């Protein structure tokens, strides 16, 4: 593929058939070397950023058992749960707008800029004096964090081929999982080491120090994170050509930071009924994932002191990180998604059932491993599956990922209400609800694999759908839909998802 082909690609003047039958004109060794170079540039920085993102979001759980409720005259039931839920109202408010802004901007500036904003707000949480103040900072924290994770997903999908994406998303998402272990250990050190220092409570130091660390990392990220393959300065001309062309041959449209986004891309995503299956699947998993806010409390209810409970939260997260890595790598190796969602969700279901059924401390602690491992090894696969399926054009991919992440996170609003203190220590309603969500998610994933998505396959299937939507018949909405998102496309010889 020559440079003229690439120019045609950016302007949208050619159709999917223009690329079919093309073969790479570079060696596999050259591509592997390029991918390693991309990995080293992108993944370590994003992982560190995502660890701190989740630490700054969930450290309220550690602060809760370290005196936050007492100092702010809050109860551990309704008020605390609303302090969790209000974060997601802010998060949902700017999810799509912030992700669309990324298409017009440089990720190397935009994503660290988001990080700087949430770091400052997180640090200010240490200065709140009452319940109203806590609600305010949590709401604004949600607003500024809204664009971070979908922005990371969009950046990854702008550099990697479809079968490379699940393992990278799993590696990235391990940042949030590791943050549970890392955050617990860090909270233990800060709260117990600085409680009362300069007359400031340990939980306040927790927010101040962790927010300050995030500010420093945000500044460093500006100089490390790349933009897009077509605009990067740290690759040679030949590496840029390979990086861009390999995505085109994989059926994707390379991002270049000069988006021609219009409202029709939102309509294109909203009219594709497959989006709603991914949204519902993601909602089922994310709702169960809100248990992360209550793990310190659940462990404390096993009879451990506050300090010991901080440490005991780490092992389930470590197990979840290992399982998420295995699941992501195996999903890419087998090029399969559905069973890699269903199996972990069934495992999490078993964990929730055990938690509801017994008062045995050993059994309930073991159940946390099953819940954490099952829930958090699934989320990255769902998002990779979404990006793989709804990948063209790039603006539709950005909107689709934002929609799935935004509407899917609506479940966090009511998920945060599932574990009121009055239901402890077995939390039967919450655990049964989450077990049901996990079972439904497993069934839906299998149905999507075998009955809902199989007729949308092949590297150029999405291009054909987009091409059909761009033809003159698209001036007639009903005909465009029948020839676009509802058009059944099967690539011969391509394995079903």
C-alpha cells in the first residue's frame, strides 16, 4: 500500500473493497519490533496513570474505616452510599463530550490534563469539613475523571490491531486491580504513620498525599505519552508507514488527531443495535464491581482491626490481576471473546453466593477472591470486544466506547447502594443481586457469541457497513439503516467471534 492509498483513506474516498487482498510488504520481525516499541512507550505510563486513577477514586473506602465518617458526622449507611453514587452522576455527565474532545486534541496533552484536574480535586478532599463538602468534591471528581478511561481505550485502539487489543486492555485494567492492593498498603502506611501529624487526621493525609503524587505523574506523562501513529515524532518514517498501514489492513481507520466528527457519528452509533447489547453486558459486570468500595468494610467485618483490614484487602486484588492477565492474553491468543466473559462471571457468581450463604470467615474471605477475580478479569474483555466489533469509522468507535462506558456505569449508581451497613455481615440482598447480575451476564455473553454477533465478521465488515451508510441512499434514514447497521456481512473463511 503506497502513500496515495493512505491519503485516500484519511479523506474517506475509497471503500472497503479497495483494501481487500492486500498483503503486508514488511517482515513479521519488523512488525513485532514495532509493537514492542509501541508497548514500551504506551503501556507503562498508562498503567501507572490508571493505578493512580483508581486509587484516587476508591481511597474513600480506606478513609471510611479510618475515621472519615466520624469526623464529618456522617452515617455509614445512606450518606456514605450517596457519597459514592454522586461520583457517577458527574462521571456520566461528561463521558461522551470528553471522549469526543479527544478526537480533536493531542492525547499526550489531553489525558495528562484530565489527570492533573482530578489530582487537585482528590487532594482537596482532605480539606472537606462536612457531608455537603464531600458530596461536592466527589461530584466534581467524577466530572473530571469521565474522559480518562475511555480516552485510554481510544488511544490503545488507535495503535493496536484487533487481536492485540484484549491483552493490552487487560494489562491496562490490571492497573485498577493492582490499585486495590497498592491502595490498601499505601493507606495503611499513610494513615498509621501520619495520623495526627500537624494536627491533621490520617484519612486527610491519605487524600492529600495521593493527590499530590498524581500531580507529579501527570506532569511526567505529558513528555512520555504519544499521540497517534500518523502524528508521532518518536518513530521513523518506515515505522510510521507500518504502524498506519497495518491498522488499515486490519479493517480499522487510523486516527490522526484531525477528526471530521459530526453529530452523524453519534447517530451512527446510536442506531447500531449491537451497541445496546454491549452496554447491557457492561452494566451487569460493572454493577457487581462496585463491591470494590466495600471490600475494606467487608474485611473489617471478618473481625480484623482497621489497620489489619487495610492489609487484608490486598491479596484478592493480586489474584484478580493475575487472572485478568491470563484471561486477556488467552482471549487474544484464541481470538475469542464470549467465553472469556462468561466463565469469569460464573466464577464471580459463585463467590457472591458463598458470601451470602455463610458466616464462616475463611469462606467469606475466599469468596472475595472469586468475586474480584471474576468481575475484574471480564471488564477489559467486554471493552475490547466492543472496540473490535464497532471499529469503523474511528469516530463511531470513540462514541461506541464512550456510550458503553457511560451508560454501563449507570449501574454503579445503584450498585453503590447494595451494601448498606445494616445488611452486614452477610449482605444478603447485595450479594444475591450481584450473583444474579453475573449469571445474566454470562448467559448474555454466550448468546451474543452464538446468535447475536456471528454475522458481523471479517476485517472489512465494518467498513462495508460504513460505506453503505455513506451512499446516496443514506439520505433516506430508513433505507440507510437497512443497508447499514442492519446489513448482514459475512467474510468467507473468518472464524466467528
